[in-house]
């Protein structure tokens, strides 16, 4: 025995580590946007659409490896996959529509960072993911809609980096019902918002929100 448990160095391979968990001397390795198997021909090719591919698969615990370099839509890809707990980091470089991708994945706690550089529509992507602890790092620079994206994520405490929201024209119910939400890391830009209904119930029930800024 070389150290007491409370003194041992820990290694974290994850998107985010809470300040209350990591200690001096611990190591945190953040995953990149590129995985070695993304170009492996032995891995199943996902084509251009993953529309409802695993919809209502209520026994799947881990998402399978898929080559997704040409995928443009993941609409309801994991819709109501109630048992899903582990998600692969996929190549979303061409994906534009993420509508309802993880809607009602009620066992899901974390999702790896998502290279959503082409993403436009994110409506209800994580709706009612009631155990989600924090949002994955994403890129919303080209996004136009995030309606109800995290609606009903009652355990989510932090929204990690998402880039610019300057092109988003509809943010209705974006964080609706996120009663545990405390921190939104990046500033929110309302440049493309033209109607007050586009931000209706955006922060409804966000009673613990402490850190938030606007452009």
C-alpha cells in the first residue's frame, strides 16, 4: 500500500470534471473531436441518415460504434432509449439536424463532446433526459433553432461551451424546467431573435441559475 485512498492521484478521461471532485495532483485528459476508429473500414458505415435508427430500443445500454462522417441527420436516433447510459463520440462534421436525438433517454447522465460544426436544428435534442448532469461541449455557430433542447433536464447543473448563438432565431423553452441549472458557460447572443415568442419560457423554473451572460 503506497498511499491512503484520499491521497492517491486520480485520472479523469472525460468532457468535464467538477471543481469539487478534482484535486491538486489529479490528471484530467479531455477527449478530442477525433477518434481512431472513425476511419476504420471494419466499423459499420452509417450512410447519410440515422433517422430513428435505434428508436425505442429500451434494452440498449451502450451505443454502437458507427462511421458517421457523411451523416446529415440524426433525428430521433436514440428516441426513448430508456436504458442507454454510454454514448460513443461520433463524427458529426456534416450533420445538420439533431432534432430529438436523445429525447427521453432517462438513464443518460453524460454525453461526449460533439463536433456539431454544421448543426442547424437542435430542437428537443435532450428533452426529458432527466438524469443528464451537464450538457456536452458543442458548436452552435451555424444553429438556427434550439427549441426545448434541454427541456425537462431537471438534474443538469452546467451547460458547457457551445460557441456563438448569433444565428439562432428560436430559443423557445431552451432550458425549460432545468431546475438544477447553475452555470451557462458561454454568453448568449440574441442577434437573430425577432419575436418575443422565440424566447418564451426559455428559463422557466431555472431557480438556481447563478452564472449567465448575454452579448
